[in-house]
C-alpha cells in the first residue's frame, strides 16, 4: 500500500527579497562551456548599474540566475551560480517547457558563454553559443 505525504509550501517565503545570492556575473566565465541545471529569479537591492525602469515600487529589482553543473574558480572562489542578462533569459525561455524540463532534472546544454554583436545597435551582448554556431 502506497502512503501519500503532503507537503505545504509557504508561498510567502518566495516573495521575500533574496539579497545574498552567491552568484557572479556570467561574463567572468566567458569562453567556458557550461550545462545549466537551474534557472531562477530573485529580488534584491539594485546596484549602481541597474536601469531605473528595472527598479520596482518596492525599491528592489529582479536578478536572473543560472546554476551550472560545473563549478568555476572565479577570483579564488568556487562558484556554480551566475547572474545572467535579459538576452540569455530570452534564450532559455525559447526552449519549450524549459521550467518543467529543468524541474525534472534535465540539463540545458552544452553551451558556451560568449558575445554576439547586435544588428540593431552594433554593440556586443552576452549570450549562449551552441555547437555549430560561430564562436562555439
């Protein structure tokens, strides 16, 4: 006979500001090949670089973070959590059912952290490069 356990999740905990995420900007591992195992968004204090339109009425901003299966030494600290840009968020969100796929333990990758030149502004932006793409 199977026994069913119920677990109640307090959703209020997810709305609390998460300021102390141990994550580093994705640019610190430029050129590295990664496999993404988790993607989430935390709210925290904006930095001096946060655009004013990204700051909410609560004075906080969203930080998008990925966790990788690999750990990297960045400035003497081992980390596998990285802040990502909105262009990388859009890449992840284009994957069908990405939330349920990651939640089920599937890995997004392999991909390489790189930059492409915007056709609109001619400036470089951070992105994920995949096997067969220029720069991979």
